[in-house]
């Protein structure tokens, strides 16, 4: 499957699961292992868990994200990244102790899954019921 199909696949997986944040994490773990073709014939992929509290002074929303990043290469070796994100957002007043960025070691996904699950930010955010949710696809 290609990246566009992968985004649709994640949406379908989450919809079929009828999820909350904890269930979305279990679905994301399955999604992390689905083969997806990146552009340019070279595989370079990252997985991230990111979370942060809101900041009322700056108007920043609290967030809780599961991200899969794909590198795209042109014939001239220029690179850009496409990201598919299971994104949970709360208001600027969300203060759950969320401070985390955990990148995956693709050679040992089970260890990364455990590291995410043991982080205080994950445990706090997974238990919060005030999130809004969307699957996002972005490039940078």
C-alpha cells in the first residue's frame, strides 16, 4: 500500500475498533507494522509518540499524538516527509503532566511500545476522556 492508502487504512482500523485513546494506541501498534511504500525506492521511516500540556498564555492546545513519518526522495535526492498522525487535542487548560517525545527504534518495536506505555505522559493522556480526535496527514 502507498502512503495515501495507509492513511485511509488507519482511519478504517480506528473506526472499526470504536476507540478511545487507549484503544487507539493498540490500533496504532498494529498500524506501525503494516508495510507502506515510501517514494524514491529507499525506506526511511520513523514512529513517534508525542504529548504536551496546553499553554493558556500562548493559546497552545494540549495534545497526545501517535505519528508515523515517511521520507520521500526525488531524483535529485531532495527529501521531504509525510506524516500520518492519530492526533488527540484538548484545550489550552489541559494540564495532565504531558511532556514526551519518544522516537521508535524500528529494529525493536516491542521495546518502543513498552517505553511509550511506561511513560507518565502516556499513562496520563490515555486516561483522559476530554480529547477531540482526528487522523491527520501532513508534509514537511
